[in-house]
C-alpha cells in the first residue's frame, strides 16, 4: 500500500509544488510571487462561493478576482526568476 501511495504522490502536481517550497528550490526572489499565485489559486472566497451555490454573477466576480491575483503572482514569480538568473553567483 505504501508503494502505491508513493507512486500516486509522485504524479500529483501539489506534491511537486510542496517539494519546491519545502526544499527551497525556488530562489528567494521568486517566493513572494509564488505565494501570491497560490493565494489566488486557493482563494477561500471563490471556493466558498462555488461550494455554497452562489449566484452566477458572484461566482464570476470571485473567479475573475482570484484569476487576477493568480496572474499577478505568476508575473512577480517570473520577474523574481529573471532577477535570479541575471544576478552573478
């Protein structure tokens, strides 16, 4: 059973994201953007609206807001990765 769990975990995208954060393979200049992107992806307002059966307009509002926050986080993360690659090590 443990081997099956390891195989399933190796296929899960969230496991890979957690390893990136935990093992600190992401440069420190890109971590704030990564955190903001995760906040947009897991925005509680969107998920609560989705699971409680909110109106279509409210769901679209929260979805657009979460998407915007996610995109801002990705842009900041890419900017941080670019700064990391340009800096001399």
